[in-house]
C-alpha cells in the first residue's frame, strides 16, 4: 500500500497525526508497513521533521532515507508528535510543554503567564483519555499558527488521536442498555462529552473531558471529539461548525481537536 | 497524656518523588495520584486512631484533575467512611493554579476541605452550605469554641445543624475530653 504525500503543500497537527493513524490501521490490515512517499516540498518536509513526524513514522510506515540536513535550528514547535502508550509519556509531555508553552501562550495568544498550568492540565487530561478509555495506541501534537485570513489572530491547535475502541465501544458495556435502540456513536459521544459518563462506576471518573470543555470555553476555544461515524463539538462564536455531525466516514478510535485563539483586545 | 489528635505533616512533593519516581515533578495521571495516596495512607497508618494531617502541596508544580481526585477526594472519602479511625486533614500550598482542580473534584463528590490558599489564610473549598460557611468562618476566626460559645451558636437551629455537619464532615474537631470545638487550622499551626 502506498501513501502518496509528494504533493502535500501544508499540514497541521491534525493532518500529521491522522496520517500516522491511517498508516497504522493500513499496516495492521495488510500485515506489513505501508510505504509513504514524503512531500517534495522542502518546507513541508522540514516542518514535518521539526514536528517529529519522521521519528513516529518509523513505527508505522516504511519510507526512503531522508537526506542529511544541516545543523537544526532551535525548535519553534509547541509539542512534537508524541506517542502515548503509558502514563510515563503523559508525564514527559507535561514536563516538555511547561517549558515551552509559557512564551507562546503569553506572546502569541495574550494569555496570562499562569495559563501554562491550566494548559498543561488540559493536555494531561486529554492524553490520559487515550490510556484510560481508548486502551489503544495514540498520538498528540500541538502547534501555534497565525490564522491571519481565517480568524485574524494566532491560534494553538492541539490534536489527539487514538486507534482504540472509540467512545461507543468504551461506554457500551455500562450504558448501552439504557439507550436501547438509540445507542450509537453520537449518543455515546453525547453521554461522555455532555454528561461526563464513563465506563467506570467510580463517581470521580469522567471529569477530564468536562473540565477540558470548561477550560476551552473559558478561552473561547473550539473542542471537537470525533469517534466512529459521529463528531460532537463545543462551538465558540467565531466558528460555525455544527455541534453534532452524524454519518461521517468511520473513524476507529477517537480524535480530539482543540483550537485556542488569541485573546481579542477590546 | 495526649489530649488531641496525632499531628502528621506530609510533603506531597517529597512523597511524589519517593513513591513514584524522582523524575516526575508534576502530580499528573491517575496511577501517579493513586501511588501518592497509598504512600500517604501508609504514613497515616503509623498514627493513632485520631489524627490530623497537614498535606502540603507547596512543592508540587502541577496537579491535574485525576490526581486531585485520587490525592484529595478519595483520601477524604476513605477516612470519612472509616468508623474505626478519625482522621482530619488540612491541605496546604494549594496555590491559585491548583484550586480549580481541587475544588472541581471536591464539588463533584459533594465533599469539602479546609485549604490554605495563601500563607496562614485558610478557607473552605468544595461543596458546602451558606450556613456551614458562616459557622466555619466564625470558628476559624475564634480558633476554638468552648461549651458556652457552642450553646450560644445552638440558639439558632440552622447554625447548630451547620456546626454538627461541619463536625460530621471532618471540617472541625470536637475534643472528646473537653467538648471544645477547634478550627482545624489551629491544630496544624505548629506543623507549619
């Protein structure tokens, strides 16, 4: 199988992480690593390299050896693509992000200096979602962009994807009977996203997504969760995405996307 | 002979490094929180059946909701449900960035805790009624209430109920010997 990325002109964390997910699913189905043709565009290739795509792609794809590059410049990346397999990975992500996020959150987004802590907490919770609920391989990446045309300000884009059992699969055993025929990807997403249900009976569980939503709302951000054939979103005033979309192409596992915009100076 | 609860000081930052790994500086992930809680419980087992612990978060950089649930909410729940032991807790060093996590997990389970939010400034955090807040504020200002003061409070039925509720929820301590009711902050003052 071939993944042809030669003509790729632009890619963000969602695209990179989705490529890895697609490659890992294709590889598992065929029993061999799929081949990926990397972008011809040197800027895109360099950006993928800075985002750590090649390091992770070795676990998923086979591809031709990359030409040696000169001394690398200091990284401008908020969080390189990072595999999440264990809780140790979450600790490393939180430590790494704390060291980098402060400057980006304050200078590009205009958030207060202390916002690095809720930002790190949010990342911790969103990554733990993979380990605790998906029980499958996952990746996270984050980067800041200037959305000059779309929004007229900087944003931080966070993407988390896993190839676990998805929200419907995770919650099914505990909650599907109550929903009867209505049990689906969309009702499972509503149950987790809006009502904080989890497969655990422990009332302390299920806070992660709720608290992430609360923090994203506080920063006027967008959060969406896609799983199976549905996607649910908490939509800020600057976006016009529908809060629920059903009948999408099947996505094994889950994708959580967060966009945090710069504060608007009044 | 000891009249009050056994005092215990627990530095969560130190427990984190000792019980999980010295590489971790943040209190994140549920297994980490669970390991820290179990280490705290081991320390508490060395105390008598009546104890008051100062749980100090001053050296913790980040605490997430999963860890706050394990280290704060589950710890409180466990000892509130334990008939054999009376354990009281005061949480120290819960700086502003930690407060949403601690408050969030307490409210979710309708718990409350005495928390030092700034040096020597204590407050109730979590889920509590206005009556409980008012009576707790009075107790915190006074430091302790003798039987005469308690009787004066008892004139107002809702205040009497609130005081009993604070005692039942582990937010105030009544000496079994004197009947005097103490603010928890005063019982841990010598540990700070």
